[in-house]
């Protein structure tokens, strides 16, 4: 429907401001759920007069933030937005109305919002009010930035990023042992950054028992925005002394259990401050599609899976991996090493994805894969 306005014709200037809006929007990743992390730049006579991004918790929206800064200078200006401005009445009036009221002359929008409450009506309302609307500039990049929102709206489940770390010889550790140290500090800090850009981070009970991880983003300024911790624990066996439960007042932990797990164990976990969700299981393996639906229903748009060869393999088997981060350390583990995906080769996963980039992190290498 927007084809006629597809702004593949967008000028270099338009592209520059849209890229800025995209990078502003990304500041909100992990922090705006259940809403998308949108960016907005308002430009008058070639000068930026307002910048905004979706605020923590999803409100105010990006456009309102940028208009608040631009004040009267928004009149006759061009607004660059990474997602179609909303047209629905939420707790506050729609952004489309705020843009109209401010007298903006032109809106450059990267993509339509798939939310059925918006779905083209935001663009239509702007046009109906005499605003020039160009849709489609940097659409691929915007689709990636809003992958979480798009997944949740169109498939009722979050966008899933899987992270694995392997040694130089492709091993994840030694069987039954504590997670081997495979990567260095730079890679670790990079992982904290990736965590902070996700709404929730998921592991299996095996990882919790073996490593007692905190699963937080322990970098200055990032801890506060640590994602929700999600633990798959079919029998509700997680010991209360471990970090994911003992620190639950600081960072939320959601535990997924089978319908058969002990109600008493649930009561104790809930009294500590955790949330417990019940899903169906097959021989102790929780139904991941159900887990995904619950997470989507709770508003999670971006899920990072960090968890152990069993959990990782079950996500691959269920074809739930949308994005894959592979960290490769410089040392070999050798004899007795186990693979990162239980019972399957790594190319079962990489074969379905496309290598998007490679980055050196100290002595380690990061490979980033996305769905083709
Ligand atoms: C925008 N700008 O910055 C965001 C938008 O619950 P509400 O009223 O806050 O609306 C949430 C919906 O608004 C969300 O599902 C998505 O469609 C859109 N998000 N829209 O114009 C923004 N975050
Ligand atoms: Zn809005």
C-alpha cells in the first residue's frame, strides 16, 4: 500500500537523519518493552531542533520527546521516525495528532507499524492533514531495530537471540563441569551490552546449578537495566540460595515449570519474589512454544538465550533462533570437550542463518548471524 511512497529515492541528507534516528532509537532497546524502541529526529532548515527516543517502560513515545524539545521550531520542519507514528488513543493522545498539532510539514518514516491498532492509519492520518509522508527509508535497518516488536505483534512471541561461546576447537566446555572460561574481559563486557539490549535472558536450570550466574549486565550504568531473568526449571528445583533467586528483589526472575511441579515449591519461590509460570512438558522438557507465548503475552519483545547445550539445542530444534551471537576463544579445550549444542552439530544452526558480521574482541572473535 505504501509502495507509491517508497522513499528509496530518499536523499543522502534524509538518510543521514534517519540513521541518527535509528541510533537514538537503539538506546531504548531492552528498556521499552512491551513497546518498540523508536527514535525521532526533527529537522528545520537543515538544523536538528529536536531528538527523542522511546522512554523506559515505553512511554512517552519518541515523537513526543522530540517535539517537546523542538517546541515552536517544529512548525514547517521534517520529522524522521524509525516507525510509523501511532494513531491510537493510549494513555496519551496519538503521536500522529501531536505531529499535526505542532505543524510539522513532512514526515519521513522507515516502516509501517504492524500493530493492528496502527497499521497504516498513522501515515494516513498525517497525509489527511496535508503532511507529506515518505515511507521506506532505511526499512531493512528499521525492521531489524524493531524485530522484537514485529515478532511480538505478528507471531505473539519475542525475537530470540542465542549466544554461545566456543573454544578454538569448537567446544563449549568439559562434560558435567562448571562452564569453562573460554572468552576474555572484552567479550564478557560485550555480552553485558548485548544483555542490556534485551528484555529478558533465558537459561536452563542446568546452567543455574553449574555456574550460579547472576545474569545481569554488570557494567556501570547498565546494571539498572538488567533484563528479566527467565529460568526453565520443570520440577521447581532451583535452590533459594543461588543468585537468580537471592537477588530477585533487585532484578526480576521468572521461573517456568511443568504443570506437575510442586505447588509448595511454587509458593516458596513466589514468597521470595519470583514469578512462576506453568506450561506443558514432554518428559520433563517444557514446551518452548508455550514458553514463548507466555513471554510474548507478558510483553517481552527481545529474548536472549544464554543457556547451556541442552537449552540451546532445544531452541534450535524448535526453530526459534532469529539471531545468533557466537563468541570464539583462542584456546583449545581438546579431549573430553563437549559441543555447544547437545546432540547436534553447530552447522545445524548456522546453516539456517546468514553471517552478518565479524568483530575482534581482544583475543576472541564474535560472529553475528541473522535469519536469511
Ligand atoms: C510511536 N512511537 O515511540 C512507540 C510506539 O500502549 P501505548 O499507547 O504506549 O502504545 C503502544 C504501541 O505504540 C506499540 O505497540 C507500538 O505499536 C506503538 N509504539 N509508537 O509512535 C513510539 N514506542
Ligand atoms: Zn506514539
